[in-house]
């Protein structure tokens, strides 16, 4: 499940469009997005927020149903960061009844609007890659604790219910690190085309968790590392932690965000349905 290599594989694959045509039609920040609206969607309200952490001030987006208190979800974006696609994904989740915090994981060196201002995907990826170097396992754990503490202070959040966390691409390991850093609050975790989940440091975190997991794997990630899913199953079983681990046929690395070059709506919707099923079961 290597995000860098399989991302390179995906270049030139954009649902029948050439990479040049895709770039000409939209930038990383400006692609028109059309996500399905959930049935019985709730009215939601969102706001930009700033979160003080031991390492600085993180810019983030918080959105929740307009009325009531709800279970919360912490979202870790992919390498392209907090952007319109992830804001819409957060709003869609909020319409389904959750209070959602989506963070800028690169806040230590660059704010989300400044990263997206570069426009070109390769430039954004390069800047994010440099910023990502500061997101060490210890830094990720500090962030997780700070973000969960922020979530629990929001009036829209029901602290009696567990927290869920999701991650995409590089966000996959951050989900596991979050579940291990705050096991008393995190009850459900989901990784979509996450990279590096089956490394020894990641597997060693599983016994510290109290969360159940959904791990959705891209077909080309699995082709590059076909034993990773088996290592994960063994580790979760040994820790007696429930985990739904599946390779999504025909889905390429990065298939879930709607601004992705390889967005696969059918498989993205299926992954979304499995996520909602996990949250319905664990965050009640």
C-alpha cells in the first residue's frame, strides 16, 4: 500500500481523460465537485477554526448538524491537504449526523489556503511532501490528543458517544496513530487507500487501540504489496480488534476524493456506505 509509487502509476489515468486535459479543466483547489446528498440529509453549519497544539496553531474546518449534539469524526486528508473536496466530504458526513473536524496536517510550515494557492498538483504535492517530514509519529500523537481535546469542547459534540477518525492516502497511518494515542475516545477508524499501514511500527500500535476498523485498499496498492492485507488481518485478529479489510476491485490509489485524478464514483460510494455502517454501529 505505497502511496508514492501507486500515485505515479495513476498519472495519466483520469476516467478516460489525459493528464493534460484534466489539468487544463481544473486545478487542485478549483475542480467542480458534485457529491451525492445523503437521504434525509440534515441542515449543517460549518466554520473555519484554529486549534492550538504543542507545536503551533492548526487551521481546520469544523462542520456539524445545525441542531443537537452528535458523535464526532476527525478527518485526516491526503497529501494534497485540506481543500474544497475535503470540505464537501466533511459536509456530506455532517449531513449524515456527525460533527466533523477536518485538519490541515501541514500546519507547522504552511496554511491550507497557501498550499492550495500553488494550483498545480505537482507543486502542491512537493510542498506538502516537505511539510510532511515534520509529521513524525510523536508529532502525530501530540496532534491527535490536541484535536480530540478541541472536538470535545465543541457544543455540537456529544461526549458520551465515541469518536471516529478517517484518513486518506498518508492519512491512513494517522488514523491508526490517533486510535492508539487516544484509545479512551476513538471507537472507529477508517483508512482509504492508506499507505504504510502494514509496517512494523504501525502494526505495533494495534494492541493499544480500542477502535474497530475499516481498511479499504486500492487495487494497485494491493498489487504492489499483496501481503500487506494479510499482515493487517493477522495483527488485528491477534489483538482481538474487529477490522473489515478489503481490496476494492478496479479502484486505483486515491479513488475516494471527488477531485482525484482517478476518482471512482461507484467504489467511492461503496466505501462511503461501509464507513457509515461502521459509524452507525460503533458511535451510537
